[in-house]
């Protein structure tokens, strides 16, 4: 089976978010940690769900949700960074990965929409 870049990247990112969540909980940060855990792991879950989409529209919808979740993760990471809850370097590394995921997801939506409009 051919490797799927976005599946791999979103899965690896989720593992890093779980690691961050555990670190935050050890430091008694429960509210923001749950928010970032939910949105950070939801990216990959929606990518996986998109693979079984019942239609192109369903596929695009799931990939778009994954993109929204990735953007939400960026918000939480900036908030954690700017409140000095996590280091700037840790936040910036994760932000860079999240932005890379957003770029891939955006590209997938655009190319799927373009191929959809060509078949009409």
C-alpha cells in the first residue's frame, strides 16, 4: 500500500500532542491541556474518516474539519506559548508542524475541488 503523507503526519502530530498533554497535566494544567488534546488528536481522526468518505463531498467535509482542527491547535499553542506555559521553542516546533499539516490539507481540498469541477 502506498504511504499516505497526511495520515502519517497527522498521526505523528497526535502523538506529540499526547506527549504535550501529559506534560501539561503533570504541571496541573487541566483546561488548556484537554482543549489541545481534543483538537490535536481530532486532525488525524478526521483524516482517517475522510479515507472512507461516502462521496467526494463527504471526503472534502472531513478534510476541511481536519484543517479547522489544525487551525484550532495553532490557537492553543500560541496561547500556551504566550502565557509562558510552554517554551517558545516547543510551541514554535509544534506550530510549524501544524502549519505544514494545514498546508497539506488545504492542498488536498483545492485539488479535490478542482478535479470535482473538471468532472462536471
